[in-house]
């Protein structure tokens, strides 16, 4: 079963510790639960639309009663909550006054989004942005498994050290302190064949101007713009796309729902074989969810950002 989305916990009235209902919004909570007299749950209410970067005062932490569970519905225990960039990206679409969105199960975004759209070949040069995050760190390692040269771009030297020394990336570029164009040319003197784009904006434009003919770009996200009220401007990418006949395609990982277990099984096998490594940045306590969310948006996480309930 694929667990959907959260945000509540604390079913202590049933003498259960740290139990959380999977839900997506208040309407899902109403749909999922049917046990008003017995259960309550903590929830983050989305109180105010974000003005650029989110503030703690944009949320209200409340305790809500849950209804009884009906046939075909379920309660799940959330031990970890996932803290993800899409929670910021989708916020403008959400109504205030409702439970905020989130999830408690990690998905295999890297496996399908990279292999299906970039179609990497042995010896090719692959660039990954958001490289030390949950998705990017796996994409780079999968590219290495496929015999590619890999360059990761992220925002701190500590992240870079992890990518090159532990995960086997060939090079690292710090987009905050390096001369990006100069470094791109140094790391990829023969050009770039595949680009896995987690960030969008000017970083992506600069990478795309250095791609080879028939290069492939998988657009996973655009975190560089999520905290901006207006989408930021970046250099036109239509030039390199046309001149170098690039293929650029976006995706939402649900596209491969019918192949979900193939992704899980392959990742599990690579982890067991020691070919795929992961790291988690864990914040403790449901009450600290906002801090973890803000920290992730500022680049405070290495690997997957999680909240231990
Ligand atoms: N299409 C899909 O189905 C999915 C898309 N995504 C997308 O993939 C991307 C990565 O997600 P995920 O790996 O979970 O998140 P991460 O674990 O990477 O966390 C986000 C990271 O983004 C980096 N970042 C923040 N601001 C900027 C900026 N202005 N420019 C460049 N980098 C920045 C930070 O690291 P740093 O120190 O490097 O700045 C931060 O740690 C996001 O864009 C997300 O929306 C994720 C899952 C599914
Ligand atoms: C430019 C924004 C791109 C954001 C891409 C992204 O991060 C997608 C993440 C999905 C992840 O694979 C698992 C999910 O469920 C995320 C999508 C969540 C959609 C929420 C929609 C909320 C709503 O409209 O009600």
C-alpha cells in the first residue's frame, strides 16, 4: 500500500504513542477517520499564505478530533514525517485554514525520473543539481552505476566532500562560492550529455549552455524559485535547446506508479550491494516540523530531511 500524506499525530487518548494518520488535507482527514469520540491528533493548520520564505507564524499547531474509521480506510503510525520542497512549491495552491500537506513515505523519484528521461549511456557526462539532497544524491549514484561521469552541484563544501569522497561523484561544484561557468567548463571540457534539474533558474541555464548535441534534460523541480513570490528570471534556454537539439522533459514521479515496486526492488538491491548509499538529516519532535521545513529550504539537510515523531 502506498501511504498518502500526513499531518497529524498523537493518538494518546487510545494509549498509543506517536501514532499518525496518513492524510493529505483536512478533507482527507475527514474522509479517513471516523472515530470522533476516541481519537485526537495534532495537525499543522496552514494559517497564512507564505510571503517569500515561510515563517513559523504562517502555521497553527492544533489538536483535532478524528472521526471513526470506516470500511476500506486505515490509520497508520508515522514514525517519520518527510520534509520536502514540494510542500513549499504547492503552497500557493492550498487554501488557508486547512491542514498543511506532507507525506510520510519516501518515493523513488531518482530511479525513474533519471533513467527514463535522461537515458544515460556508459561514458556520458551527467550533471545533477540539488546533488546532496534526497533525490540528487541518488541520481548521481545511479549515474555512476550506469558507468557515467558525474558532477554534483550543491551549496556547501561539506556536501561536496560527501558527494566525492563517499558517494563516488567525480567532481563537485559549490554554486554559492565557485565561478559556476568556469567550473562547469573545467569539469566537463567535452560538454554535458545529461542534466538532472532539481533547481531551475540561472544555475540550470548555465548548465544548459554547456550541453552536447542531442543532450537530455530531466526536469524534476525548481527549488531555486519556490520561496519567491514572483518566478525569478533566468537566461533564455531556447538558444541551446534549439542549437544543440536538446530534449527537455518534466515529470511527476506518480507517472510510474504502475512500476513502483520495480523501483523499490532495484534500489533495495543496490543498497544491499553497497552501490547506493543514503544519508538522513533527522529533526526530533512533531512540534519541530516547521524548523525542519525551513532548514531544508535553506539547504540545512544532507540527504533526506525527516522529522522523527
Ligand atoms: N518531480 C517529482 O516528482 C519530484 C520532484 N522533486 C523535486 O526535486 C528537487 C529536490 O528535492 P529533494 O531531493 O527532496 O530535496 P532536498 O533534499 O535536496 O532539499 C532541498 C535542497 O535544495 C537546495 N536548495 C535550496 N534552495 C536552493 C537554491 N536557491 N538553489 C539551488 N539549490 C537550492 C538545498 O541544498 P543546497 O545546500 O545545495 O542549496 C536544499 O537542501 C526539488 O525541486 C523537488 O521539488 C522531489 C520529489 C519528486
Ligand atoms: C515547480 C514545482 C514542482 C514540484 C515538483 C515536486 O516536488 C513534486 C513532488 C511530488 C512527489 O513526487 C510526491 C508528491 O506527492 C509530490 C506532488 C504533490 C502534489 C500536491 C498537490 C496538492 C494540491 O494541489 O492539492
